[in-house]
């Protein structure tokens, strides 16, 4: 139940379920419905229990019976409503008629079989199959045939309720079906009059009559779609809202074997749901869908009397939040550079003005995390530190609180060069008919044929299939233009100017764990780069994220809109957001390996980030020992929970022999670092052996291993690293350069702590994360990593016209006009 969708939380109280199974369980052309209610009723339609040829779909029915047996063993009260008798009977009677007909009889027009006769014959075979399947599972079943007129009798309804209660107490599965053989309907497939008009409406009626908690209607598609399921533009509706969807939905054809289809299912579902019984329409083909419904998974379409409340956080909320962020981002991009910078300065001021409140909310989050027993590394990332002295390699000192430092970082972004619309390349190119070009350049008509020109002309025109005597002055001009870079000023003056400029990506979805400071960095980067933003932080930072989001969005002016930055508060919204590839342009997960891996596997949206931060420091035999100790200690203890902290220390074998390795080990031990060894180090230094070299501790622990030389260190990093940040400590420049050029990581350092791999320290102002991808952005991702490019072409009426006899020439121009 841990992954239960918030709109399906009611299933925790479900005991009695009705399941309606369509008669043809081969869902290819048909739509399918599942309704879930408090009293478990399962309706099985004709489209579920038979195949396209009318024969029984034994495999599908068997799978359904296994699910029902599982629910029965868990003390659910399951009531089955089935269709399919008419279809089964028709198939049998057609077969009988065929084998008893002469060849001459078969040449005559065949009359349609009587539906009531088909029902009488098929009911026997259908129930025999159910009995056989349930018997194999050690489950008893009972057949109950009803007609529309039965429900007009109060005594019948009372007796029906008592009989069903007795069967459920005995753990017997009641199986209902309309008795079409003696029904007063003239045409079972067409007459929709009466108290119920098909087995979908029968299932809904029984759900009300028997006090079901849940009704599940099984069909041949995943649920209710906004249009025909075969239409690629149709969207699955997870929660049906009558006021919203009634006039928007286009229904396809009705069932090819039953009398209903999706229209009948929706009608029955609305009837039951607004009477207080939840209903789910879902596929009878998908594996374990009945069990998934009762686990609260987001499958099928839910009909519920409180659906309009669910929609505020689900079906409407996620998409509308993303669309609103895109609309606001376009208004943000329309502002001047100075206006965007002003927004960031206002945010920085607001952070400082609300620092006390921000710190209070963060302290509350930290206290709860400590009480709940969260790991120290997570708590370290969660805490916004009130202020401390920082000394890293004697290079800089920090005395300010973390909120103050975040505000300073936002100001640094505000003062950066404008990133949007930056011209990366300007090219002037001209296209013109070659002979026209020649005619406009009369001064070149007296061109002399030099030996070089003759040689080129012969070679070139031959490749074009032109005889030497056919060479024109135009061909000679082509040579001069390409070889001698001659240009006609008159020709270029009328050319096209093409610019390649930077442009925002659109809407970003950032999913991060623990770190509330990431919210500030990401939000400020999104504003600077002109992007809309959706943020989903970890529940452990709920209060911190809420106050930071409030402070930041209140500083955004009304002409842009506070919906520029949306805060996703429910974990259940993430799966839906990851499906919005039409409105979300990039996903950036910041968190554990498990989080990043799950997101990459769950979306078509491009994902930027890294799954692990397994950073190495290699100490070469030429290293300065004092420098080595200083860098190694800083790389490990400065912020052990960070992704750029050292996790593996590699040491040249000579340093073990001369005692240098022991000095480094002692320094780490003094700082409280727990050491684990690789095979060589654990044996030599008597250290506990590491479980794996691919280990991200995110704490005061690290692995130590001894290697033969720099090449062995490089090989180790490529085999066990995560392509994040790796460092060499060496005085031998040749060895250092070899390491810097051959280690294939997003950041490679020489004689510097791995902790420098950070957007703020790199001068990016802030970062949304560190990317180990090789496409789009790599390393710490700042503003530039949140931009793409587009092309702008300025002309004066030029057309392509099939490129007939056209020559294109290009000239690079200064990037500023």
C-alpha cells in the first residue's frame, strides 16, 4: 500500500467487491470498464470471456479466477457479474447447425439464431467453465440468474440479499447473470428498458442492492478515454468528473458481442458512483488489474462522488500546473534583461528579510527527521546552517548563514551577463542564379585561364559531366570564389543574415531529496534562464520547501505570475508529471541512485543528472605529502554528504613502502573517517574489506586501495567510478597531464579538492545539479545548461524555388551587429 494513489485511498476500507467481466476477454476493438465499490462486485462482460471467434477465452478467465481466489483468501467478499452466455451459445448452435446441414443447405441464406435460445444453451457451458476453473483453485461458486422483473418484487430483493450473505459467509463466489432465456425483453441486445438494461447496469444495481464497497467493470481497454482508444490523441482519464468530461468525451462503437460498450459502462458507473459506490473501469487483459485496483494503484478510470475534490490535486492539477508554468515563462522571457535581474534581486532581499522564519521551519524539519531516525547524511543535507567559519585551502572564508549565502548567490546571478538571446554565431549567405551573378560582375569577364585554373576547370567539369568546350566564365568564377575567396560586394549586400541564439528550454521538472537550499538555487537559475519550473522536494523538507517557495513566488511580479514556479506537494503526482512530455521539457533529479534510476525508467522526457557520486583522489608517488594530506582530508570531511566528496582514495604502491600512506590514513582517522580497504589495502593495512568499489558512502567513510601507477589508477576509475569528479595529487606534470586527459569524467582536477566541483565555485552563480551525461550539459549545470539554441534568419523576400541553378556562399560576421 506504500505506493497507493491518493485518489484511491478509499480502497483501504473495502470489504465487499463486485466485479463485472465482459463476455469477450479478447479486447481488441472494444472498450473496457472496471468499477470498484465498497461491496466488492466484479462485472465480467462478453468481451472478456469469449474470443473474437465466439469461443471461450479460457486463459483469460483462468487468470481472473486466480485473482478472485487471492482476494477470497484475504477475506474480501467478491461477487461476480458475468456476461458471455449468448455469445457462447451462438457459437455452439452455429457449430451444431453446421454439422447437421447438407452442402445444399449451406448455399441458402442463413437465418439469424434466436438470442434467447443462444442464452439458454450458452449459460450451461459458461457456468460449467467457471465451476471447473474455481474447483481447480479449491474455491466454490454459485450461479444466480435474475431478470429485470425480479427486482420489482420486494420479497425477492430481501431473499436475494440473505442468500448472497449466506454464500459470502461460506466463502462461496456468487456469479450473477441476466437470465436472457426467459427475459421479457424482446431483443436482449437492443431493448434497454426496465430497471436494468444490460449486465453493466445489473452490476451497478447489485452494488447498490447488496451494499458493495467497490464495483469493478472489466473491459478491453485500460479505462475511459477522451476519445476512441485507437486515436493517438485520446488520453486516458484517471478520474471521471461528470461536470468536466460529460460534454468532452467521444465514444467509439459499442461492444461487438455485448449490448453496451463504453457508453453503457459510463452510464452504469455514474449511476453507482453518485449513489455513493466508487467504480473503476479497467482492462481485463492487463495482469492482476483487479488486485492492483484494491491496492490503490492508479489503474483504469475512477468514478467517485467526491471526484471533483480529487481533480484539484490530480487530473487537473499536474497538467494545469505545467501549462501555467510555460505561460508564465513566456511572459518572463518578454521582459528586458534588467527586469529579470530585478526579480532576482527582490528574491535575494526577501530571503534575508525572512531568514528567521525560514530557519525556524528548517529547524522543525530537522527535528522531525532526527526523531524519525533518518540517516545522518540526509539530515546533513536537510539542515540550513545558521552560520559558521569556512576555511578551504586558505582560499576563502565564509562567516555568513546559509540563507545569507544563498541570497548572495542569487545576487551574483542577477549581475551575470544576460544569457537569453545571446548571439553565438552570425552568418551572411547569398543564393543567386549563377548566370545572373556572372552578368552582375562584368569586370570578371576578362578572366585569364591560368594553368591552375585550367587544371581545376577540367577536373571539375569532368566530374559534372561537362565537356571542356562547354566551360563557361561562370565555371571559372566558381573556382575563383572557392579557391581565391573573391567576393562581390554588390552580391553580398543583398544576402540573408542567419543568427544562432540562446533560448530557454521551456519548463523544467526538478525532483530533489532533502536539500532545501537546492530549491533556492534552482528557482533563481530558472528565472535567470527564462524557464518555467516545477519543484518536488522530499517530504523530510516539507516545511522548509513550503516557506522558501512562498518567499520566492511572492517576489515575482504579477505581470509574470506566481505560477512560474510550481511546488508539487504530493508524491503521487510524480508519475503523472513524468508523462507530460508535451509540456515538460527537461527532468533533473537530484538525489539517490534509486531515485535517478527510477525516474529515467519512467519517462520519455529527457533526464539530466547523475546517479552516483563516486569520486576518487589518486595520490601519485611524486605527490607533495603535505599537500596530499590537506587535499584528501578536505575532499572527504568538508561535506561528506555531497556528491563531490571523495569516496575512494587510490595511492601509488611506493607510498605504502615509504610510510606516506600511513600518514594519510592517520590524518583521516583523526578526523573520524571510517576506512575500508580494497583487496590490496585491506590485506596490507589490516582494514575491513569494502563490500564494493562502487560505493557512495555520503558519510565519514571511504575506501582505500593501492595501485601500481597512474595507468592502473585511471583503469580503476573507469571501471568503478561514476564519471563525476576525480583528482590526482602529483608533482610530476607528465603524469598529471596523462591523468587529466585520459580520465573520462565530467570534472578532472590536479592538486585540488574534489569539493571544488560546484556551480557556485565555478562562477556559475548556482547550479541545478551535476550532470554526468555526455549530451547537452556536463559537469555542474548553471544557467548555460538550462538553455538551448534556435536560428533566426533575416531576409528581404528570398525564396528557394527548388535551388535551380543556385550557388550558396557563406561569410562569418561579427557576433554583434
